[in-house]
C-alpha cells in the first residue's frame, strides 16, 4: 500500500523527457546543482544513486564518424572496457543497427574523475547522439533552505536525473509535502527558487492523492488559492 497523505508533485509530462539545466558549461551546471543539493535537499552532490558514462558511435548521417570512434577509443583507455551493444534493432528483422552505445558504470568514489574527463573534453563535437554523456541520478528529501530543517510529512523521495554532455539537461521529480497550493506552499517555492538548477514551470505541478484502496496515486491539476 502507498502512503495516505496527498502531496504536490512536480514532474515533466510524458511528451517531454527533459528540461534544460542552467549554467551552460558543464562546470557551471555542476556548481548550480551543488548549490541546489546543499541548500534544498538531504543529499550531497557526491552521493548519487547511480553514475553512468555512455559513448556513442556516429549515426549514419553524421559527418566525420572517425571522431566519434576516437572518442570511444580514448574513453576505453581511461576507464577500461565498456558494455557495448547496438543502439537499436531493425524492425521486423531484428537485425542490430551498426551504431553502438558503450556504457561504463561507476561507484561514487569515481565521480570526480569522470566529471573531470567530461569537463576537459569540452567543447564536445555535435553528433546525433552523444558523442559522450554522463548520466547521474539522485534520490533525496527536501529541506527548508533557510532553516536547513527537513520538511515534515515526506512519505515519498524526490529525485532528479541529470544528463551532462554537449548540452546539459535533467528530469526532476519533486514530491513537495503540501496538500494545497496555499500561501505556505507559495512561500516555500519562493525560498527554493534562487537555488533551483532548472526553471520550475508551474503548469507541471500536480496534486497527488492516493486512490480509495491506496494502491496508486491519482494526479489532478493544482488549484491555487
């Protein structure tokens, strides 16, 4: 059974996977993320739940595929052999595509090394995919940025998945423990606004309530007071 308290949920719709992270260059984006984690969450930027680096071979229409091949080879020298598999399969034959993705997974102790590699490689060339991207995810509870006290009644963890590459984006899921968009909720949004590493678009705020049997949540448009 799921928790019984309603909450306000910020998440992107299925039609939109990610939103842009502010900052531009990877090091500035990372600094913005660090500010957010330090002031608004219970997690440190050095404590992600997963770290994955992916390097892609060139797509069939990409120019200079040898550049993507060299990036893959250089990345192997630094981090060892990856898990390599086709990016897709032809339908209905099931024949694998010639383009590959090469994946490395890391422990938290390797995060600074991987991040440094990505920063030093800037500016990364433009390809259909990648050519290399770092995916880092975090789970956390929210805190008050002024008092640094954890917000009460958080029955579900919030999360954010971060993509760092030629451009930087994220997919946030914030479970904000308010059951109405009252003045206290608005005050909280105002408090965290200066620390958010992305633009919070209020149209994506929803009120989550458990159904009668508490087997799942139903989400409705948030009504402001």
